[in-house]
């Protein structure tokens, strides 16, 4: 034991010497380009949000924040790559609610643990989905839709952009909360499902406000309700599903900035402070509002709490509904 003591003392001494160096490095962060992995395709809602904040972060720090799209497995592929990188703050990810809170229940084996393998920094934006229908359908409200579905069990088709998506699980939650018997029809992409709602091949679907807004405004689809806890500023006349009499129903699509587990606290603090400043910009708020979202900029601790609570809620819906991923 005595022979081991000098080695232990040397290790402790080295740690003490390196601590000020690491702190100084964190205070200078970032001193080179930062990569933000987006685990979805170019042009989607999450990608557009990531690019908006990447540009603003570059302006704040004077270093490039470069977007790197790595799609696959509902966001698991790109997020796992980030979880495996060095936790120095130079590789981050802009992730979605689905990847961190739905996927753990949908996939039998996750390549990473959202709570153990990632460092939450901040949710940067959040917005509801909108429940929309073909305008020819005889229902205009949630109570009318539920009554129609119960009078016509198995005849109402809900589209989505694919199995395991937030739109799919929002449908399953509506089934669980109301007891209606409707059919989920998964498509290979939201636009295909939307086209079939407009054409009348399917009747209803959940979609993000960013993609649904033009079609709602020109009357090609009818907005029935939004999935958030409060009404959307973009459509203040459209009620929430909760207002339609469905209890314990909230489903929001959010974008959050994360890094690998073990990031220096000083780096997390610097990034979070920058997000708070960016979220307060009127130009950023305006661009988010145009897509039906709003700036959030919550704390890392609040972000971690959201991940935990939403994982529990969606796990229940997946279990009860029997939903599966593609």
C-alpha cells in the first residue's frame, strides 16, 4: 500500500495542476469552429431551427458553428455520434423531442441513453402540432371528431410521416385518451400524407404548424385543434385539444441543444447564456413565430427535467398503444 501512495499523490497533484488549465480553456471557449449535428435531413423544421441558432451563435462567439446533417433511425444515428465524441463543447447536436423522449420506448435497444450519455444545454424553441382534416369532413371540433369516430369505428384514417414520429404518437395518445377506434396510416414523409388529406384519400393528420400553415390559410385543410397546453399565437382562434375536453393531452415539438456527457460546466454556462441572449432577439422570435414556434431558452436543469418527464409519459403511450418503429 505504501508503494502505491506516491503514485496516488502524483495523480492528485497532476489533477490539481490541470484543473486551472482546463478552466482557462473553458473561459476561452470557443477558439475554433464548433460542429452542430442535426440528426435529420436538410430542410426540415429542426434543421431550419438549428441553422437559425448556429448563425446567431457564430455572431455571439465570433467562431463558425457549422451544421452537419446526419439523419437515420428517427434521429438516433446522428445523436449517437455526438454522444461518443470528446466532451469539449466542439461537437454538439440539435435534437428533437422524438429522439430523446419517444425513441427510448419505441426501440428495443437504444445506442445511447438520453439521460446518461448527453449534456442538456437548453431547449431553444417549442411549438405544437396541429390536428388538421380534409375540409369536406363533417366535424370542426374535437368533440365532433370524437363523436364521429365513435359512430364510425375503424373508418377514420389518420396519416403521419411514418411510424414512431411525434405525429404518429400524438394520434396514439388521442386514441388512448378518448377511446376512439381510428386507423393510423404511416407514409414515407409528411408531404405525402398531407397531399392525401387534401385529396381526401385519408381524412385527418397531425402536422407541424410550420408546414401546415400555408394550407390552413388557403383552406386546403381545416385546423381543428393544436396539441400544446396553450393556444398558438399563430392561430389564436384554434383551440387546444385540452379545451376540446381531452384531459392530460399535451404533445409539443421542441428543439434542444445538447452535447456529450461530461462537458465542462463553464462551457455549458457560456452556451446557455448565449442561447438566452439569442432567444431574446426580435428577429429570432419572428422567424420562429413564422414557423409556429416560440423561443424557450430554459436552463440545463429544466431541460433535463423535461427529458425525464416526457420519457415517462410517452413510454406509457407506446406501451398501451403497442406502437412500433419502422
